[in-house]
C-alpha cells in the first residue's frame, strides 16, 4: 500500500479509523466502487484520499461517515464497529462525532452565517439557545469571520462561505472531520487558504481531518496521502 507520510509522529498515534477488507458495489453489483480497502488513520492525522473521479474516494468517505454500509468488510470509527450499529445509533454517531464539509457549501441561503453554524447544535440536547449562539460566534471568530456573523451567504465570497461550512462542521467538536473535494469550487489562493485553515483547526481542536481530492494543493498540504485507483489503495 502507498501511504506517503510527512509526519513520523502520526505512526505513534491512536488509530481512530480502521477499515478492513471493505468492498462496496452499486447497481446490483454491476459497478464495484471499492475492492478490499484496508486503511488505518490515527488521531490527529490530516489525511488526503487522492485519486481521479471514479476511484472510490467519495464512497469511502460515505462509509467512514456512517452514511452508507459496505457489502463486505469492517469499518471502525472512534472505537465503534459500524456493522454493529442500528440506524438510530449510526445517526447518533454522525450527530455527535462526525463533521461533514462539502464542495457545494450547502448553506441555508435565508439564514445568517451565525444561524447556519448554529444548525448542528439544535438537535443536541446539551445546548440552550444562548449557548448555541455563543458557540457559533466563537467558532466564526476562530475561522476569521468576526464581524460577518449576521451576513447572509449571498453577501459573502466563496471562500468566506466555505469558512462558514468549516465552522458549522466544527462547532459540535467532532472527533472526525470529512471533507469531500472542499476546494473544488474555489480559486487556487482561496483553496489553499481553506486547507491551511483546516490544518490550523486540526491543531487546536484535536480532530482528525480526511479530505477526498484530486487537487494538488490539498495533496501537498496533507500529512498522510492515500491514493485510490479503481477502488483500491495504490500499491
């Protein structure tokens, strides 16, 4: 397997995500997206899943994020074997421990930046209206959007909207952050700045980041690079 590691310290970290012999097919088995994937990702890692379109990157992210289930094999996230979880438990895992960042931002256009960031907290029992607002304002400041909390998405640039998406994913303090092509709709300078922001957030929030990409800017900044080709880890 080809794992390009730029930080030897990751080798000594606790494994937070592990897949073993994972297979996934679609269209009644006519399209095989993943073919026996084995990976180990340590806590604190900033990992890129690299490869061309159709290589299986998004499928693997969906399995790690408990959005889908493998046909065969084992996926363990934050100590939980996803095979042993029912639908309610998988939903709870996503709500409490996994954050998602998408290339399309997926912001609610009629909500302000602060209101968008508050959304994930509304379904968590430990937050009051006041504490949701406090948490959202705090994370927006940390991602460089202080003073823009009450603007609507269409009043912000693409890079600023992606910063809101990052803040929204981080506000519940997830263990795992999954980003699917997070720089695809951004120019080179803005995309690089977003990746640098995510690395900074990783350093301060004790969160593992996994990004699917075919963007060289992301690959260059990754500390662990896993290359997928035709649904397999490149060897």
